[in-house]
C-alpha cells in the first residue's frame, strides 16, 4: 500500500492521537515538514494526505512560499479524489484549494468550545452516531467560506464552518481533534505571546483547568472519526 503523506508546518503541531491509530491500522506515514522539506509535485505516490495546523495564514504566501505549492498539491488531490484530512490550517488550505476564500475572523477561538453537527453532519459516515453537540479544542483566528459543491457538517457560535466535506472523501476540520493533554500544555507555553495579545477575552488558566474535563471524550470521538477516515483508504 502507498504511504500516507503527512504535511506538518511547525514542530509542535504533529499527528497527536492520529499517529497511534495510523500505525495500528498498518499505514506508513511519510512526513514532510514545510519549514525544511520540499513538497511532492503530485499525489500519485500516496494513498491519502493529512495536513496539520500551523500559525501562518493561507493568504501569507509571500512570507511562506510553500503555501502556493501546497495549494497546488491539494488541488491535485481533489482532482484525483484521494482521501484527505485537513486540521486547522490544513482545513483552510483544503478550502482554498477547493476555491473558497480564507480570511481573518472577527476574534480568535482558542480553548474549549462547543460545536454542533448540521443535518448533513449527523448523516455523514465519519460522524453518524456521535452526539449532536460536543466540545472540541480550538486554536485559530482565521476562517473560510464553503467552497462550491462542498457541504458544511458542523458549526460553532463564533465560526459557522467548523467541518466541511469536499466530494466523497475529503474532510476539513477547523478544530484540533488530535490533541492530547500534554499537547495543550505545550501549545500554551509555545504560544504564550499570542495568548497575551488576547488576554482580554481568552484565559489560558481556564483552558488548562478545562482540559481534564473534555480531553478524554475528545480522544474517544477522535479514535472513532480517525478510524472511519482510514476506512476510506483503498
């Protein structure tokens, strides 16, 4: 079987809980770190693509030249109809590749927030049987429109497009379904300056306090969803 391409944008935003599930299923990850590695030209050598998060914006291609190359690669993946899973920045990159605008939101969404499945989400093969509402971990300020031909599967109060689906096997998750408790703590340390800039409406201490309340259920849902995604791979 062809390996799964994993595109990573910063060192601290890795696969998280996805990695153990991927390996247990017998898949081989091929990691590309955009800060030091070149992206492949096509998706031909891969059975699927997982695109992780990062602090950069899709609209910052002059500052981060790899962004245009990554969008071209994801467009190729959409044409070839191979399974793709985008998380946070990865979700925004897929949305852009599918033709949507990506832009700054009115405020940032960092910490634990409720999302609600839409009717399409409740019937989707990745999310069926899950609660209509559940709490996820967020860390983003950008958002995206729904590309033509795509469907919105979940929303939150602040950002209406939390999950979108393109075609039959391409999913964009604006939130971080892959995090562990240790990852949450690390991100708070690494992104301390960003948290200072939003301290008037985001409380880092509250995020730490809430993590034990929500992390176990998030990981349980993540295991279900990630396994269902891997079921899509031929």
